[in-house]
């Protein structure tokens, strides 16, 4: 492709993304932002409209002459699937081009959920969702996948993730399998990154440029955005935050990783491990676990015990949240984000955890209170990964 046609394609995508991000946009607004000639922009808008990507959305307010035509994305022109692959559960969402959720579903990632079974189930759900909405398969623009890392994003591979209940999750060509099973193109990205993409999209009207996302579940994952773009390192290791050393002479989680690493204190795996060890040492008074062997105790039981006021469990969650707060402060003091979003099963288990972690983090932020990042659980919350995966595909559309 020559330079002129490539430049025209880039402008076309940029204008489309601008309209998709704002909703209703006039030609005058686009002229001010992109520096195109009026004839070039008119030709580009006509092309996008004739191809079905855009639609006229009425008229804006007059500034003295004729009322300007407003443009919006034609939300029904295509649909996009967003898939989350996580250790505790996976989720699939069907979205229109305005990123409105048309359908969604969720699976527990138990010991039966091998990658082959998940791909088969996803294919079946895709077929069901399309039939329910009367959408032809050629209307599907793609499947965005946000998955637990480490990954080879370019080759569509899930490499060697830890803590999946089912076997077979090493070196999985998930994009190839999805494309073969569904006939729909798929793109892979780290789940923490797609969650951040989704939350940034949800906040697009507030012009937040520097964001930090932390997911605390079976493991710890993080993503960072600077100047509105994801920050990538030399290695694709989204779980490396879990190896941040919090206590030099501390424990290791399952005899792996660094001694005293954050994941050994602030993760679902760590809490389960502590409670199981206590049960093995004879501690039997734990609400909701009567009759269970130590290895049969799982996180949902701990959350139930916490909700019932079990003091031992409350203390464990509090201690874990303190360590999480220290880890957050360390990251914030290095990265200086405007907004910090926390997600995952551990964060959402109980308000005690989130509130304690934020309080500890704030007390250890350098320049506080002059510098105060905004903390939240996000707008999309548990749907952030799948919705963000769909937004990722939206940004990669071939127009």
C-alpha cells in the first residue's frame, strides 16, 4: 500500500474512532481536530456512511448559520464478541459498535474446564447469541480475548499460566482454535490490559490519561496506561506484580516465586493456603467449613465466613489488605497514575478489603495529600475484561 493510501486509511480509522468515542460529532469539530481539508473530510465521512460504519444523527446547535449535521456510529453495522479467560471463571459478551452489551454469560473454571472444552463452549454460546438476536455470522467483526498471562499476543498463544484448576492450559493456541471452531477472527491480549482498555473507554468523557489497573484473584495482575496508551515492557508478564517483595524473609506461595512476594499475602491462593494450614493444625471453628477436609476449603467459603463475622477470617482478610495497600503504594510512587482501578474476586469479596487496602496505600503515597490519585472499583467492574476485549477489537477494525 502506498503512503497516500495508508495516510488516508489512518485518517479514516482516526475519524471513526473519534466518533465512536464521543457519540455525536459534527464535521466542524472533526475539522478542528484533524486538520483535514473540508473536501477531504466530507469525502471521508461520505465513504464511512455509505459503507455503513456511520449514520447521521440529526442536527447540532447553530452557531449563526445552518445547523451542523451530527454523525454517530451505526451501532448495528457489526457486532463484536469479548471473551475473558481467567482462573476462577470465564465470560463471553456480545456487543454492538457502541459497546452496548447485547448478551453475556459466564462459566466457572473448574477442573473440567480444559482449553478444548472452553473453546467448544464458547463456540456454542456464540451460535446461541447470534440466533437469539437474529444476527448473521458475517456481521461479526471479531472476537477479542483477554486472558491470564503470560502470553504471546502476536501468535495468539497462552503460554504457561499458573493456578488453572484444569489441565492442559500450557502453550494453548487459543486464537487459532477459536477461529477454526467459529470461523471468526480472534485477537489475544492480557486480561489486565483489556480490563484497563475497557475502563478507560468507560471514562472517555473525563480525559483520564494515566491509569493503573490491579486485578487480585487467584493471582495478581496489573496494567498501566500512560498518555492514553498501554505500557508494554520487554517481557509480557502481567503477573509480575505478584513477585514484588513485601517482606524479605517472608513465605513463598506454593514454593514458587520470590520469598516474601506480594502474592504470598494478597491473593485468593494465599488466603486459602493459610486457612487450610490452620485446619491441618486443628483449628475447626470456621463458619461454613464444617465437615470439609483442609484441601476442600475454597475461597467462597472464606467469603461466607467473613460475611458471618468470623473473627479469624476477618483478621486474615485485614492483614492481606494491608499488604495489598503497601504493594499499591509502591506502584503508585513509581508510576504516578491519575486513577487507580482495583478489580478481581479478592477486591470484591467484602468492602473491608477494598477500604483497608486504599487506606494503607494513601498513608504511604509520597507527596500525599498534595498528590491524590482517584481510587475506584471501576465502572465496568466484573465485565471489564470482556468489554475491554471488545473495545480492543473495535480499535483494530479494518474499515
